[in-house]
C-alpha cells in the first residue's frame, strides 16, 4: 500500500450491528466508546442499522461530534495499520 502512497486506517468503535443487535443496543455500544476522532464501523446489511443510524447520528450531534477527515484525525491517534 505504501508503494501506492496509500495507508490503511482502522476503526476504533465496532457497533457489532452484524450480530443482529437492536437499534438501542447498537446506540449503547457506540455511545460507550465513541470519542473525538473515532472511526465507527457499521454494516449496510445488518438487520437494525436503518433504525439505529438516526439514533446514533442524533446522539453524536448532542455530544458535539461530527464527521470529519478520518485519515488526518486518526493518523495522530495511531489508528492506522500501514
């Protein structure tokens, strides 16, 4: 990857949505671990993701968190694997 000037970055909050957790359980998992600069892992085919995402996004907004430039943020936190 480095030969192509690319780096791999890793998530630090795993929603475990693929385990068919309820929307509330997904929200609880995310809220427990999320911090400024976190990369959250979700799966597009999980059973309750469409119900969970609005809850998660609202919760992040209430915490003053928003989407950003993941690579720049997480290189500083050491979440890259390259």
